[in-house]
C-alpha cells in the first residue's frame, strides 16, 4: 500500500510500504476512505515529538471500511463503515471504564501515528477495534464523519466541557484554526451570552462569524477591554502558542476558567504570581472521544454547522500537498483538509 512515512524532523515521503496485518486478536484492518491532517501531525513533522520514530506512518483520524478483523473482535464485520478514533481504548482498564480513553493504561491512548503506524495510508491497523471505532451511518457524509475522529470531541471534551461553558457566559476563543472554530460551533449548544474569537488571520475571523461567533477580531483592543473590564467567564486556548496562552490569562475574569486545547510544542510560561489571587481555574487534556456517539447524533440531525470547517479536499496520493496547504493555513485559507480514497 501507499502511506505517508515520517523519516525525521521535516522529512516525510509518500512511499510504498507493507500492508498492515492483524497482530492481536482485538485488531481490525480498515481501508481508509477519508482522513485529515491535524496540527499535532505538523508538530510531529517538525520534530516536536521525539517518541515518534523514523519509519512511522503518520495520521490518527480516519473513516473507512473494515476489511479484516481479529478473532476477538465481536462487534465489527468486514464491510462495516466506521469512524476510527484518534485514541485507542483497551476497554478493560480503570481509565477506560471511566471513559478516559486518552489515558488508557492497557496499551491504548494516543498511539496511532505516534507509537504505531497511523491513518495517512490506504489501510490502517486499528488496535482494540471494538472500543476504538464508531459505526458510521450511511447518511453521514465522509467529510462530516472524519471530524468526529478527533476535532469535534476535542472541542467539546477539552474545551467546552472542561471550561464549563454555560448559559449567559462570555466565551473567548484564542485561535481561529479548526479546533478553535469547532469550539465555537459546539459552545453554541450551551447558550452563552457572547462568543468572541481572536486570531491574526482575516480569513479565519470571517469564518468565525459564519460559524456563530458574535465578534471576531485581532488581538488588541478586545483583549484590553476584557482585561480592564469584567473579563471572560471562559477562555479557550486553541492556538497552541505561548503568546496565545498569555492572552488567555489576560482575558479571563476573576473566578473564570481557562481551557487549553491547543497542542503546545514549546514551553509556555505560567504567571502564577498574577493568577493565584484571581481564583482562575486552568484545565487541559488529551481528548478521550467518549463523546463521539453523542456528537454523531447531533451532526445527523443538523445541530452542528460544520460545513465551513472543511475548506480543501485532496486525493490520498496528494498527501504531501495537503500537508503544505494545511501548514500554511493563514495564507491558503485552509482549515480542515480532507483526503479521499
């Protein structure tokens, strides 16, 4: 098969590699019909994750068809259409029993495209397949379904839910990339008073307005007004940038919440000397994707307006082009890029 192989920092290639095979009785092999590129994939390509070894196939989000299953896979059969979760769940450990699949201690967690070969390929081996996939209904388009592999669960679980967004809240989203804008879409479900998106790219601010933001502005006057005034109830850090996190600490009110969902490849300074007396709560975390079935139903019934989040589509064999377009999103206007078989 063909796959995107990581060779070291700034080195990837679309290569011919051996087809994946069933290694454990709980595995399935899935034909990739759609996949997408995540900001974390860019961090890996830049060398920010030294645990990713040269020779690893990248990618951790996919939708496709089951082609083979191990003898202990009980809920899937060849031909089933599935969403492959970005995190794998053994289903047996305490963390999995509590729905914290991202913290699985039985060999799962974020392993696809990280510790084992991932989804930027024509075929992918999915460990713990019964617990690490969700059936895709035939009426759910591929471009919507692939957003359930990681993007929408991250926005909900790590951003909106951990930030305790509620009715009447003022919510600020710092970073208008895919996960930041997905947070706007999901936060709307909880009837906040106002959602403000802060970003440097004009195209992303325009999209923010289309997906439900009440205001979308460059950093500056808006942050100053918030820091000098009552501040935001919830600030979602979606930029993954140290300066973005600093903006969050300026925008949040006393007693407010900061939910960090951006992938940080560099150290970030936490000014506890300024924050401790303001009773600020800071949360962060690895997505679990335990919310995927619920979000899937919201998508099916039109409760989440996600169409503006997919801006570019490619064939699988244009993987390296897709990476470049996504990596330069502020110039290309790219949000989610989806690659089809």
